[in-house]
C-alpha cells in the first residue's frame, strides 16, 4: 500500500520554497545555468489557493525569477484584477512580471478597456499599455491602436504605431492604409506610411516603392525607407531594384542606392550586375 504524502502547512511550504530559492539563486550568482529540475521542484510545491500567500512572501530577488512568474501566473488565473493591481503597486516587480499580467489581459481585450479606466496615470500604466498592445498588434490591431491612444505622446508611442503599421499591412493592406490615411498629424502619417512600405516590401517591393514615392515627401523619411525597400527588393528581383534605383534624384541617396544594388547583385550574378553598372550614364 502506497504511503500518503506528507501534508505540509502553508508556513512549512513557504519555508521550503525560500530554502530552495536561496540554493537556486546561489547557483545563478555563481554563473550556473538555469536548472529546470530545480524550477520543477519549486513549482511542484505550489498548491491551489496558495499563490497569493506565496508570492507576497517572496523577496525581490525571489520574485523576479521564473518561479515568481509561475506563481503570479497562477494568481492571474483566479483573480487577474487583484494580481495586476499588486504588480502595479509593487516597486519590486520588474518588467517580466508586468509581461505576465499583460499576456493574460491580451486574451480579454473587452475587459481590459474597463480595467484601464481605473488605473491611475503613471510610468507603470505606460509600460503596461506597451506590453499589452505589443501582444495585440498582429491578432487585434484595432485594440492595439486603442491602447496606443492612451500612451503618452513621444518616441515610444510613435515607434509602437510604426510597428503596428508594419505588422498590419502584412496581413491586411487595405485596412492598414485606411487607418494610416485617417491620421491627422501629417508628419506622423508619413512616418507610418514609410514603416508600412518597409514591411510591405517583403512581399511586394514594387507596390511598396510606389506607395512610398506617391505618399511621402519628407526627404529624410523617404531616403531611409527607400534604401530599406531596396535592400529587400534586390534580394528577390535585382533587375527591378536596379531600375528603381536609377529613378532616384541625383545625390547621396541615389549613389547609396546604386552602390547597394550593385554590391548585392555582383555577389549573386556578376555578369548581369556588371552589364548594368556599365550601362549607367556617366552622371551616375
């Protein structure tokens, strides 16, 4: 007959967890690799209903570990709001723990909007918005954009919107461009079109080039995006990329474009590349 397992009290479980965590942290401090076996032993000590008590007993070093994230993950399954509020107000909680709660909220976008209305403004909210919105850019770009509207204006928000533009145009060019065309800020709109064109070049470089040329006027934005499109285009269609490079206005960007195309093409098809270079007018 199998002997029943010893039933530990919560206090005994916490004591054992802290002892194993000290051992694990000591190994990490000494340069040891992550010990999956040790983590499995720690996770086996978790019992249903103990997550809240255990996570609140962890030291900052213990909290910001794979085990800390596992305990928080269990808490989010039973009370996502309380778990998130605890992370938001805990100065010892690092970004990895914010990512854990963000992942759970990303699966509940409707509830997320209600929750955010109760979260006070501050650095944590901004980080939480970015973490959650980043998880939704591909599956639910509309919600990701709604979250972005709550971000503080600045480089973080702009970079995120550019990321959405690039991701969205890959899956639904019509919807992505419709959103971009509605952006009121002309500077931001050009930045978003350029980001979208760079991404679109992965599947349709010719159309990406047309989009950039027809919609973006700022020289700096155009030049950066054009060279990015060319670097993608030349890998798949060097002749098409070469033809477009010769249409650039004379100047440093045109020279950079021609050098980019010729350097790549010479490695893959030296004869064709040399023939093209020799055919260029002397002003190139």
